C-alpha cells in the first residue's frame, strides 16, 4: 500500500488529490473505501513525520544550549 521512501510533500500532495476526488464526487463507490484507507495511512504517516521532525529539532536546540 505504501510507497517506500515517500516524502512528506508527496504524501500531502496525494492526500490533497484524494480530497479533490472525494469532494468532486469523482470516486467510484467501489474505490472510495480504498481512497479513504490510503488517505488515513498518509495522514498517519505525515503526523508521525512531523512528530519525529519536532523531536529532532528540539534535540538539536538543546545541544546548542550546551
């Protein structure tokens, strides 16, 4: 389901495309569930990426204070 090494911006772009499809009712009912599952996966991926980045930045700032 997931591409390996997907970037944050690629994930966001894919989420936006899925939202566009859903909002415009362009999704076939049979594919709608798959689109929603993919969007949920990508949202979790982005949240995790943001959390990891925040943690790393905080760590770097703490090192600067030493």
